[in-house]
C-alpha cells in the first residue's frame, strides 16, 4: 500500500516543499525514514507511534518505509511529524482524506497527539502558495504567522483527534469506525480567518511612540547630527570616545529615527526571523527595523550564520535594520573580518558540500569603541589620565583592520558632554526623524526606477551620475585624499555621504560645504594615529 502527502522544511531562509511517501508492506514490523533526514526527523518515528496509539488509532504492524523526496536534499526539524502520521493512517486505510493532495501539512506531534508549533512557517507557506497549494494545515500556534501570506487557506489544528469524523473531508473508514470514538470535526471549521484583524493590530503597534528618545541625551548636538546623516542614507557609523560619554545610549536610540519597513522589506525580514525561530507568537508582519546587538564573545558562525544546515546569523537578523557592535575592539579580529563581505555585497554566502546558501544581509553597521584600552587617551577628563603605552594602544587598535575601518562612513569623536540640564533644549527623536523622513523621501523619488533605495547603495555609474561634483568640490576632495592618504573606497563613501548631507538640505546639487562636512567625518583616520606616549 502506498500513499503520498506534502510537507515542507527550510533551506536557508526559503521554504522547500517535500513529498512524504509512505509504503506499507508485509514483513517484520519496523519503520524506516529515508531521504537524508537528521536526528530529529528519525526520532519522529517514536513520537508518531505514541501519538497514533494515544489518539485511539492502531499503529500498523508492518514494514513501513517513509521517503522524504527529493532524496538528495538534507532535511532537519520536526515539521514532518503530522504529515508522517497522516500518511501512515491514510495508507493503512484508517482515515480517508480526499483533500490531502491540495494541502501542505506541517507540525510537530506531542506523544498524546497534540500539535506543537514549528519554526520557519512563513517561508514554507509562501513556497506552498507559489507551488499552487490550496491551503496549509498546521498547529494552532502557527496560524497567525501563516496567515501573513495572502491567497492561501490556513487551517489550524490543535490535536490529531480533531481530524477524525464522519462529517468532514477527513472521516473514519467504515471498517474502523467502532474503534474511533472521536467527535466529528469538519476541516472547514479549522479554517483561520483572522488575517485582516491581526495585520491591523501589528500596524497599531508600529505607531506606538518609543520609550527611548534622543531628548533624554543632553548635549552632543554634533553627534546627533552625524546620527541623522547616518540614518538618512543608511551609512555605517562609529562613535569613538572615553567611557561614560553616552556612546551606547546614543546608538540604542538610533531605531527611533528610522522609517518603518516597506511592505517588501517587512516580508523578507519577517521570513528571516521566522526561519531563525525568533518571530514572536503575537507578532505579525514586522514593521519596525530590527536592532541587533550581539555580545563581543559571539563566534563567526553566530555573526554571519552557519551550522550543518546553515541558519541566518546576526548580520541577516539585522537585515534592513541596524547591527550594533558595542566596544568593537573586544570582538575577535577573525569575527570582525567576516563582516567585510556582507558590508560590500549586502548578502552572506555559505558553502557546504551539498549546497550553497545565500542569506540577505543589508544592514547599517553601528559600532562604538574607546580610543585606547583604559579609555582615556586624548580625553580632557579632570581626574582620569591615559596610562597606556604606544605599543599597547597600537595593539588595541590593530584588532580593527584597515579594510574594515575603510567601510565605515562616519567615524565620530564623542567627547565628554559640555551641556547639563537646563542649558539648552535637547534635540528630540521626532525632530531628527522628520529630517530623516524628508531626506529618504527625496531618495525614494530619485531612485524609483533604479535597483537601489538609499544613497549608501550607490555604485559605479549611478554614483557618478547622482553624486557628481562641481570643480571646486572635486578639487577639495582630491586635496583631502592626497593629504590623508585615503583609499578610493573612502573616496566613494565621502561622495555618498555628501549626497546624503545635500538631501538633508533639500539641495539638488552637492556643494563644497557638503563635501567638507563629509570629509570631517573621515578625519579620524588620521587623528587616531598614535605617534607619542600619552601625557
């Protein structure tokens, strides 16, 4: 006897539809799962056996072979439990399920037959829609996430027992009816219809005012200006200064001045969080840009993704948002060097023996650091003086390579604040956000027919066209390049930065003052070269 259902698993952040084939044959009772399953899939045999028995069905005393096709794709996770259980029940003629071929079936089974949620539902359902499936049958805890994909019916199932009955599309076989004292439950009653209401709730949450605000940060007007520029063009930024000057406080408020995710961005970002198992049960389509702040002990695989079957790392979880690395030199140099590819290509490529995985990683890098190990080199602190030697400071800064520093557009010195309560009204997040929105609106109009969204994405001929300089500005930039010894990459980044500064002023052309301001954010390349002992 042979039966076939459809389930799904993850391949990177994309869903892959898997055929679950079940064959029952005479022979010694045993169950085999083939098709490159991982240990969690092989263990599903015992979960399925217990669930079938505890729901009043009979587990066939036959030789059972379960094939997960395509057989050359490695599979992992517990999403096949429900499809395997239904495949065995249908093939053994204990249940009749006429609509099975048109449904994607995913879910983990408890030993009593209850359905438990699985991760990665959003990309799986999206792929099912592409492949023409009519609907998806899954655990109740996953229905809101699945309903984010329109155009496909979503059925929530709390328990395996609820699929057996005489009135619905799935019903008990006449020969087995006496053994199934289960209330009839129609599949249509399991259909989830709360998509619109759920989406509205998510939109309402996105309009809530943030608890943190830049008005809580006293002084630092020039730092707030730099952060506004960074947010307006999605430029990478670094804050450098002694301890206690507010670097972390300033960075953690950066999401409050960013615009919400666009529809396409929101879907991609939500898919990444779903695949990583980090999407909250009560959260719909993500509207706020992600802010990720990993600890400095993170591994390279944790940062960019990895594993036998690679999962997205922090750079992908920060896609279309912010990756904040606090105390940058405390990270391993090897870990920091893996950032170079995603910063340039805006995606991460991980190769394995059987497949190559590509994860999106288009993020704004925000980082902070002290000027030296003790933190007080060049500080005007009245009581603290730097005690680090030249060699120790050089070793500390050598943890950040030149190529990585080259990819940071704004390098801003953060001194001790000079303003105290009552001196001047602090600049609020709303005022900064209004400037950012205005500048990004200009960019959206300018690049509406191009495959880019922000000034930081300009490259090649697009950069020469949209960031062209007049003669005076070009000469100023050339002199700076020669005097500071900056690379051509730094030259391009200054152009992009100047374009954003001009947009903040609603200027169609880049002026010399815009270039000059952009250059000042690169002067730290020269300023932080230590040539003599501190003090």
